[in-house]
């Protein structure tokens, strides 16, 4: 039996992108890699036999168009494909009635300017929120490490909070400004800028061993920065 993607509503019709050649269980039509098939249990069906042959494929990407076309279509199916890279089923688009796509495109064209303005306002709002978060992160660095130079505190915050970086500053815990997450960002900064860590790991390719060798230097810098600020 094919393992369908998790998280889809149970009443959602799911169509898979064929990974290797197979035949429709009813009409025996050969489906090649890249074709679409609907499974009833472990039984593969071509779209015609699954009564989905009159639907048109709408690729993922335009959220508004997909939402409106799905709403307008009396029948629809979610199209998913197995990702070799991520080892999971991923959504590729939706099958909907052709007339629904036409209506949805007309609706999207009619309010495209308004939606663009809304996106622009949202982008500005996110930018302001990001600036405020970086400022708060910087302040928390100075609270935990009063003698950390202000320029380095700002650098630590900007680096840790960079978008799409996956760094500690982008985690949910850091966004709550939990001390441990802020401390991890400071440790990473000290490791790279105040020790020979980068040179050692480039030579040894041993992450754990390299960190062990510079641990005392990191601790010394942190202890110095944790001291009360000079009066």
C-alpha cells in the first residue's frame, strides 16, 4: 500500500506523480514516470478510471489562485510527488475544473493591485518587526554580558537573527529571548572571532576536538564579558 502524505485531510482526494512505470488496474493503460495516478488502497488507477480525467492541473506557487480555483471547483484533487532529497511526499499542485481556473484567474487579475499593496505593507511590517527583534536581542546580549563591546553585541544579534539562516536567533526559543539561546549565539561569536577555532577546524576537520582545544579561551572571554560594566 502507498504511504500517503501526512497532514492531509482524510476526505482529500490525492493523486501521485508516478515514480516508475505501472499499469492502471482497470483499463491497463501504461503510466510512465511523471504521469499521474490515483490509488484506491494499493490499487493504481489512471485519472480517467478514477473519474478525474476532466480536471486540469494547476501547479503550486500562486496561493490566491489555488485557493480560489479550489473553491470554485466542484471536484478537486491534491497532486503530490515523492522528493528524493527530502525523503517525503511534497505537494506539487491541484487538479481542478478548467472553468474554475478561468474564474479564479479573472478574480486574481481584478484585485492584483490591491493584493500587491497588501504584500508590500506586510513586507514593511516584517522588516520593522525584524529590526525591533534584532534591537531586543542586542539589548539582551548586553544584559547577560555587560562588558561585551556594543559593536560586537550588534554584530552577534544581526548574525544570529539573519533570515533563513537556521541560526539560533531564528528559533522560537530565541524569539522569546531565552537566556540560553542568546548565550549560544554569543559563544558562537566568541569561538569564531576570539579564538583560533576556524584555523584549527580547517586543518583537522574535527569539530568536537577543535572546540575542546579552544574551550578555555571561550570561557575566559565570557567571564570577562559577564563582569559588571565599569563605573
